């Protein structure tokens, strides 16, 4: 816990007790004063100026003994958490959003008298954002101005323009607590950073009077974090960290191929979780099917299904649940199918368009029936079968592959005709009266279907025992990384 606290402190331009409390209250509520002491007395920090007996502890600001330590700690902390720390610090101290603060830094960098004074704030902000994979223009500007020169610490109060924005900081609170030995924090040592390519599709009008259109694919690199579950015999399961957030679930009536089952659109709050980078593959299925049975047998995939890295097919909802149960017992972590809300939140990855690619889709990026088009898209290839997971080489903003097409993916929820009365916290929505006998939900479309059925919002209801169609697969969610 102390290591994680130190990693999050590395994301703050200024290190002080109020900042530590801010992190404890918002991100690390399970941390205790002993962890604070480990960080402050662990030979990685020192006061910027020597305090005297009359100095208020809240007024003491610290710096890392070596800026290389800051970089190492930043690398060890999830990028989404470090950005959250940076954003909350900026909001609390200056009353500004991250975007507004970046705009101010850009403006102050142009003033020669302020250039050196704002160095620590600009460089630390750029360091955090660089690991997040966003604001590349700002990062390039900072590197142009300051290069890779180590950050020299300075205080907020030493910069008049910043001092004017300082607000009040919550006072230190005392409280009693009972020490518990159970923790659900994921071991930082198991998290690995990975990079991936994200592609968005933009439609450009061409020809005389703009009567023709062409699709322009724009690429960018992103970074996220994952852990890898070893299933034996070299088979691995990659689980990607999905940050908490809020999104608009469903689709507007103006969206092409919109269905009434996607109404009404509603805000949903999602807690952080892990989800499979790819749909479960044949190789992963075989590995888990070899584990001891819990409630039901798991079929052996047909040898005619070539390619162990293709998604498993003909999986019923019951079989997918059994797969999760066996995986949970084997690993000591809690695995299950995603809720509908979790699936759509993960699929959209911050987008509001029909596809995470944008307003349309192409068979150059996904496996669906290319005899049909969507929006301003063009006809493409109809492969008539599944493709190797990740074979298109492009992910969504969270680092997930094969979201649109390839195979339908089971969710845990009971089928509901629309979202009237749907929970707003992302939990699995179960029909208590019908429970296991009710139809379940599939998401994402498949290789067999038109692109409209592959939209992020599209839903399909199917009998949970149906395994006669070679279109049904799934990906798993891990909601508790601690041992069961």
C-alpha cells in the first residue's frame, strides 16, 4: 500500500500532507497513517526547505531525492489513477480542470519570466500525461522547452500566477479505525503496461459538389495496463484494466439501425474492473474445460474449427458461466460474465458513436458481413467464418480487440425489452422471477451479420441453453483480483 501511495504522489506536482490526504480520501481509502509514515520516512522524499518547530506540518512541501525515483514510481502506478491524482490536485488547488490548467501552462510557457518557475508543474504534468497516452501536442511542447532536464522542485507559493488560484485545503481529520487484514487491491507487481494502436474512421467528401465520400483512417498509439493469467501449457488469458467512469448507455433514435430495446438512453456509473483483451479462444476453452467440473460438462470444440487463437463458438450461456466458475476456482480470483453495462462501457471506451471506430465501419478493421454497409461506409469482404482474435491489429480506446463482429458475446443479465428501470450502477440486471429460465443477452454482432448488428448499443436475446449456432462466444470479467 505504501508503494502505491508513493506512486500516486509521483503524479502530483506538489507533495504535501494535504495532497496525501486527498489521495487517501479519493483513491486509497484503505491506506493508513503507517503507510504515510513509510513514504515520508522511506528515504525517497525530503522537505524542500528545512522546517522549524513552529512550522505547520501542512505547509511543508516535499520533493523526491532523485527525479529518477519519480519516473520509476509513475511507471509502477496505473496511468488512469495517476491522471486522477493530477486532475484532483489541480481542481482542489487551482479550481481548474485538467484541460484549463494545460491551457494556462501553455500560455505561461510563452512568458520568459515564468518559463523556469513553472518548470516543475509543466514537466510533471507532461510526465503523467505521456504515460496516459493523451495530449501529445502539449507533451511535445514541454519537451521542446525543457528537454529531459531533471525537475527542480519549487513551491506553489513561489509562483504569483499560481498563488492566485490557491484555494483552501481540507484540514487534517482525526478518526478511529479497526485494522483489517483483507484487501482487494490488485498486486501492482502483476500489472503490466502494454501499447496498442487505435484507429478512427473519418468520412471526407470528395468530387464535384462533395457528392462522393471516402473513408480516412486515422491512427494513434495508446497505452493501458493488464495482468496475465496462466492457464497451463503456454496458454494465457490477458485481462485489461478498465477505469471507472460514467457513460450514456443505449442509442438515440437518430442512430441508423436503432432499436427500441436500446431505449431509453441513461447515465450509468461503472466501477473499475478487468475484462478479456479478446473473446475467449479455442485454446483457452480447452485449457479450462480440462479443469474439474463444477455444475456441468463443457463440450470439446470441434477439431474442424481450425485455429486455436480463433474465438470459441457454439458456447451456451450456461457453458460460459461454467467456464467462469472453473476459472475462478482454479485461479482464486472472481471471474464472471460482464454485465450489459460493463460490456457496453468497455466497448465504447469513451465514444458515443455507433462503433468505437466512429460513425461507420469497414471490413478492413472488423469481421462482419461485408455485403452490407452502414452510414457512409462501403461494401467489403464477407469472410464467412471467424478470424484469429486481434488479427486486424487495432483495438478500441481501452485496448480491447474484436469488439465489433467475429462472435456474439454473452452477458450475465436477464433479457429486458428496454432499459426502463435499469440499474444505474453497472451491476448485473437479473429478472428475479424468471432467473435462470429467462433469455440472456448477447452483444457485439458476428461474422455472419450486417454491420448494424455490430454496433456498441445493439442487443440480442437468446435462450441461455442455445449452443446450436456457431456465432456465440464470450469474454470474461474479473471483478476481484484478490484470492477468494
